């Protein structure tokens, strides 16, 4: 382990065993966070033994094999069943733990075989199952670059910086080719395959199809991202950023619920004038698929009903990416309300809500919807995230005529009931209202704290009309303080940087991690139809090639290479006379190796090592030493007449 203690010494060059050790550390590191703690302890104990043990005996290997088996049993005894191993993350975690034991036992033997050489690549590939993210992508690129760097350092027998420059040059020249192959290489679609495994990802908060009326109803202060949207054009106005979830008709006192039977599907709607956008929806373990009001089309394996509610056939347990088409009008198209909906959308309980029923006797029915809104405003309700007087047995009256404090669910429930008492059909809609401050260019983030509820009222001449009931609220003192605190604690620069990072991550994930066959076909179709897109692509490749060339120039030192070549010229001249000519396609290293295989002259190996060091390290003392060794070898191997000396 002396090499690792003196790694800062750039003249040290790694052996094959040291290369494998560094590669294993880099590839195992991501798995430390997903395996069981007992496996981490086992691995750490093995590393300490390798560092401090002077020698490894057979009994040591048997001890680690025994404790490895016990660590596996302790880690997976609860999930070691067919059902448990059907979960992909558990299966992969079990596989990684087995690799931990196998690799450590193999390393204790201090022997290098194909299995040990292949292990780093296998560990890195398995990381994909846990970290299918942009950060893992960058880390994988860094690890692959490190593998190349260490290999060159070992083969070149030069300084670390010389190997780093060469690795950077090779890596840069590979970028245009990799990008090109990534874009055009045929993609195999696994979008509908799960290979028999069941997913288990982090679940975001999602609506469960009802709206509860307690103090904590629908209130989710978390900033966890629920979904991300990107638009072809600019982001819509703030008053159009309503993401539709569930539509609720039935007031069951402590909560609102949807109709017990599904509504008929939505008929075909033209998409010519619809707003188009793309959505990345994170798993929430419910069936609701969110769209901007009002969606006109649903993705595959989903349904859309006449209330524009979109549901998946199965609970959303993995990330979904889909295209959206919506009509952003405040009105759903005019159509005759069906009898079942009309019946449920006018039901209320005058006995339970007796105070509101008495208050509504003052309402002038001839004033219409605008008069109803004024009547609602006259209650002087205050918006508060911490209401204290809501009685779940009598939520509407306790809100309207008690402390008069609540938030969106209380405002929506109260107004929907008032509308029904006024003779209107009404319903409550739950979903999200996106915050335009969480946007960057045409990219928009929706968080759990954006959960919202609003009301839709049916107008005979217009259809269903959206009513933002919280807009008619007074702002309570505690809400003002919360707003001021938020403004004071939110750093605009940090907020902007965070959005920029999320935008870049979203873009890369959309086009790299989620580059499916359908996207590939879409890109190729665009290139065939749009000359501007072709020019853009050519420009990108031109920039990549120029960037690669500049990095190549950084690592290429013609002066240093020339001196090293001049120093070794006597050797090449004499070898040529002896029948060994260097081919144009051969590197100096491979040529000298070929000659050594025929002659077994150990001095040639020393010359090869000095040549690599002199060429890539570019140190004058190394070039002088190479020249001296070359001349000495030349003089000791004198020619006899015109015939080659057999060496």
C-alpha cells in the first residue's frame, strides 16, 4: 500500500494491482449509500486488513468468507424470499452485496484475474439502477476518464501530469464520435418492460381523489418537486397555471368526494389551437395524471373523461414523461349538463349548514354569479395557513361564521355550497396552481406546496367557469408575516442559480437519460424536414471538434517529442541494420516490445521506459539520460563489417 501513501509523488507509476484497487474504489463508492450498513462495515474491515496486514494467509480468507456470509444473511434475512427479490432495488442490492464479498475475497488472494478486472465495470453499470440521474451521469463520465488516466499513467511510465494531458486529449477527441453514435445508434425500447420486477421509488404527495376539511387538509409545505413542465413557447400567464387533478361533487361533511361511477370518456377534440407542452411527473402512487386546464388528449394507458380528468390504469409508481395539449380558457366548452351531474352538483345540507343557509336568504338571485361573489366577499374571510377554528363536523359554518380563517380547501368548499344554495351547479377541483417564480425560460417547476383547490360553476350560456375563491380573501396578519419572512429569507441569486441548475438537469435528463427510440425518430424526422436544425447540429459538432483540437494542442508538445526521438535515433538506426524496422503504424513502445520479444535484451526495456518518460514528462534530465543509455547500448553492440550482429 506504499503507493497510495505516496500518490502525490508524480514520478510514481501504478502497477496493475494498484490500477484495479483505484478502479474498484471509484466504482464501489456510489453503492455505499444503498447497501445495508452491515455490508459497509464488512467492506471497511476488509480494506483496513489489506492496508495494515503484512501478509494474507488461508485462514484470513476463510474468516472473511464466513463473516461475509453472515453479513449477507443479516442484511437480507427479512427480504430473502421470491417476493422480496422481485423488487428491483432489493435484487440489485443483494447482487452488489454478493459482489462485495466476492471481490474482497479475490483481492485477499493478491491475484489478478478476469473477474477482478471486470468487477469495476460491473459495479459502475449496476449504479444505473439506483442513480438514474444527471449527477450519476457526470460521475460515470468522471470514473471512465479516471480509468483511462490510470491506464495511460501505467503504460506511459511518465509523470502524472503528462498522463493527464494525454488522457484529456484522447477523451476530448472521443466526444464528437460518442455524441454522433448516441444520436444515430438504433435504440431498443424498454418503456413498457419491467422484467418481472416491481418498482419502489420515492413517492411524492399526490391527491387521493378526495378533499379533506381538517386544518391540515391538502396543506403540504414541502418543496419537493412533483412535476416539471417545458413549453414550446413562453410560459402561460399566472392565472392560467392550473394543473387539473380530481373533480369532486359530493359533500360528505368532513371531505369532498368524486362521483361513485366513472363519467363517459371525452370525445375527440381538435388540437390545432391547443397549447402544447411536455410534463415529467414523479411517482405519487395514485392514478391522477396532471394537465393544465383543460386537457384535450391523454397519453397511452390512461383515460380522460368528460370532466377532463385524466387517470392512469395503474398507480403512478415510476417517473412518467408525456406530451400535453390543453385549452387554457376559464370555461370548459359549452354543452348541456347531464342529469346525473346536475343532480349531484346542486346538493347541499341546509340543516348542517344552517347559518350559511340563513345568510343566503339575503342573496339577490337576480344578481347572478357576480352578485354571489360580492355576497361571498362580504363575509370578510381571511386567508391563513394555520386556521384554528375549523370543526370537521361542521366545517363550513365554523369557517364562515367562526374565526373566518382558512385556506384554499375551506374557501372552495364554502363557495361551492353557497353557489348550490343560490341555484347554481358547482363542483370542487383539486390539483396544483404553479408558482411562476419557479420558472426559467420555458421551464416550470411544480412543488408539493403548490397543491390547490378551486371551484367551477356551471353557467347556462357559457358552460363550466373556474372561480378562484382565495382571490376574494383578506390576508391575515400571520400570512403577511409568513410572506415577509419568505421574501427576506429567499435569496434571489440563489433561487435563480437553483432554477438554472434544475433547468439544465431537466434538459439533459429529457434528452440523454430519456432518449428513447421515439425521441430518436422525432429528431431524425426534424433533421430531414428542417434545414435550420441541420445547421444547428453541424454547428454543435464543429464546436466539439474545435474543443477537442484545443485540448489536443494542450497535451501535444512537439519540442519535447522531437528531443526524445533524437535521443533514441542511434538505437533505431542500429536496429534497422540488424533487420528490425519500425513500421509507420507502430508506436515506439510496441516496436521496442516486438524487438525485445525476439532478442530478450533487457536494456531495450530500460530504453523504452526512459523514452516514455522523456517524451511525456518533457524533462531535460530524462532526455539526457535516454541519450546516454542509447549511446552506451549503440557502442556495446558494435557492427562487424556490413553484416548485422545477431543479438
